[in-house]
C-alpha cells in the first residue's frame, strides 16, 4: 500500500490537471458517476492508507489532536484525487481514443 501511495503522489498532480480540464468541457453523466464511485474508493484508500503517510512518532511535530484531524483531511484529499483521476482517464480516452 505504501508503494502505491508513493507512486500515486507523482501521478495525482497530472491527473488533477487533466481531469479538471475535462470537467470544464461538459463531461458526460457516466463520467461523473464513475468519478463519484472512484471518489468513494479514494475515501477508503485515504482512511486505510493514512498510517502509511504519517512519520514515526519521533518525527511528529504536531499534537495528537492535529494528527487525528489530518486523517479526515487525508481521506478527503484522496477522494478528490481519485475523482479527478477517473475524469482524466475519461478525457484521455475521449481525446486520444
């Protein structure tokens, strides 16, 4: 899981840009439904993968309350990234397919 999250850090900025461009040009309802479903998957990945993105205890500079709050924000961030990833795939398939 940690390897997937590390690779996804490099893919997600490109996917967000391409997915945002596709979202600006009247996307199909099917792409929005698939994007919403993948956002739910991203929410689950964000909740489960949060422990892989938190450094060990001796590197923590935040309080335990700040770290507990970041689990929710990490899950929301992955949900948004997965939503735009699905739209980017639809955009690439539409333009070059």
